[in-house]
C-alpha cells in the first residue's frame, strides 16, 4: 500500500495491482461534473430524518439502518461500515461490521489493512473513489462482483476508526456530489453511533463489575458463620474427653467444611466472570 499512500493526493487515478484503482474524491474534477440522478436530488434531509428517528427509538439497530439508507438514497448496490481492528497476531485489518445489499453475505468478513482501499482512505484521511476488478478478489481468495464505482469516507471516534462505503456493480458513474454529501453525513452519524455503543457497553460492564463485587462481598460475609462453626467443632473434637462426642463434632465439622467450600467455589465463579 506504499504506492497508494504516497500518491493518494494526486489528481491522477492510481492503479494498484492486482485490480484496484483509487482516486482522491475531493480533487477529482470529473466526479463533481457528474449529472444528478433523477429522484435522488435533495433527499439528504429525508434520509437523515429517518436515521435520527431510529437513533432515538432503536439505537441498537442504527448502524444497520445507516447502511440501508446509503443503499436506498445513494442508489448503491451495497454499502457497509468497515472497522479497523487488530487480528490475533496484532496486525491491523478491517472488519465489515454492518453491510447492506449485494455484499451482505460478507458481514463480519475481513480485509487486510495495508492492501485495501480502506487502508488508503484512513492513511490519507481523505474520501476516495475506487474501482475493484476480479484480480483483487482473487488475491483475497473470495468471489464477488467487480466494483465499477465506489465511494469511501473515513470516520473516527476516539481511538476507534474505519470507513463507510457505497458501491455499484453496474455503472462507472453511479454516484455524484449529492451522494458524497449524504455519505459524508452518514460517516459522521456512524462515528456518533459507534461512540454511543462503546459508552453503553462500558456502562454495562461497569454495572456488571459492581454487581459482581457486591455478590463477592456478600458471599465473603456468608463464609463467616460456617467457618466459625467449623473452628468451634474442631476445637471441641480435639479437646473434648468423650471419644463419641469427638466423632460427633468431627461429623459436624465436615458439614461446615462442605458449606465453606461451596461458598468459596461460588466466589471463584464470580471472580472469573469479572475478568
């Protein structure tokens, strides 16, 4: 991806073997000369209004609604959100966390960070136009329709970042400036929604930890009674003069020991659940 990164600010198209073509969207004069598609003009307000209602009423599905809107209002064949994340070896990759349209079967699929249009988009911090042909898919080992026109917009929230994308399989000029404007707004919404989810998850984790700590403290106090009884029974068994009485105290001590062991096991379960 070195070639893509070093040339991404150029007005000329970049051709990345095998089978990728990238252009800086904001400096591509031909893109802004594209004709507006009938029926898709001035629909940004309607799209964002729909999204705002979903965010207020069902925030858990807002990301899916977001890419559904990108397909519907941009006339895309597919749209999705890619999240930058480390793999098992600590190497960065992109995961498609929500997808709508023709690429829906690739939900949660991954692409390499440093040989990906998304990688150039994040490295430059600039929107990209791109096309992908079969050699790139063969390189990834997947089967998919070529991308004849696509837009990539970067987004970030804190240390989390990724891209939102919309693609066409059938036209080399499927998108125009109005579509870019809408997708750019959706990228901002994606960052807000992901931050909201992260904050919600952190709150739930905190509440879980608080509940686990309270339960562990409760169990620790419950140990005191059988532990005290166990200590008393062992003392009487050791220091009593009646052998029969000693046996009775030992049997009682065994029962108290089992009660203590059960509580300790429960504390261990609670402790493991906090990790």
